[in-house]
């Protein structure tokens, strides 16, 4: 508990950016009618090292994620609102945070984009019910709306308690507070700015 606070549970690996670049190319190919090329790029973005990175962060055996009893005192939970923010609240968070994880900085992709890709390319392994049959990059980069003070411990859906994150940062921290997880508050630094727009161009005409 005395170790210095970190930006994220585990530094991202370069293969995640590589996969993001391939996905961006896949969407560009799709939009120009090159469907075989788009399919091939989607498959190339399904990188084992990315899956390994995600799996190193979630699950009880993770050596990067927090474990043990909660130790910080937080207000008694009085939460009655829904845990999942509304679409309007989600849009507000993306307007502030863009399409990057506020902890580790990797690109993220909304579920609706992934769903669209699954329908467009049903023969590519885009999504299934269990982790091993989900596309490694789409799984890792799945946009989450994470409560800084966890919802189960009284955290609200207000923008000063919520950030856009990737799935491993969200599921890795689970219900631990930032302090318990040894993490700096990501709202105390600027979000990453870049050209990544979450593949939302898939919906552009
Ligand atoms: Zn992250």
C-alpha cells in the first residue's frame, strides 16, 4: 500500500496500437467497398498478445489487479440510480474523454460499433458468449463507463465520478477504490488527444 501511485494497473503493449491501426484500415476498406480486404484486416487485428494482455488484468489470479479486503472508508452506499449511465451521459463522457481509456490511454470502441461489425462480417470471429471466442482487440478495446468511486460503494453517475475506460482497466480494478488499487485519479490529468474516433466512421454515409 506504500508503493507510489500509478497511471494504470499495467502499461499497454504495442500490439494494441497495431490492432487499432488494422481495425481503422478495415473500416476504411469496408467504406470503399473492399469487403474481402476489410475481412482480412479484421482477422489480422485479432492478436493473441492483446488477448494475453487483457487476461493478465482481469480474473482472480491477476498479478496486476488489486486483491484482498477493501480498506478505505467511503460513504455508506445510498445509491439508487442505475449503474449503467444513460446514452446521453455516455455521450457527455466521450465528448470530454474522446475514445481513449482515461487510465492506460489505449483506443476504445463502443459496443454499437462492434455489433455493426459482427453483422457486416458474420464469418469473422467478432463476438461470442465467452472470452476465447471474442475478437481479442474488440474485447480489449471495449469502451466502458467506469465509476471512480465504484457504484457498489456509493459512487454516482455524475461526470466527476465517471471516466471512459477500456475493458481490462475497468474489470481489473473491480470494486476497489482508486486509493486501494494504487491508482492516480485520471481526472487530474489531461485525457489523451489523437485522431482515433472509436471507428465511429463506420456509421458515416
Ligand atoms: Zn485502459
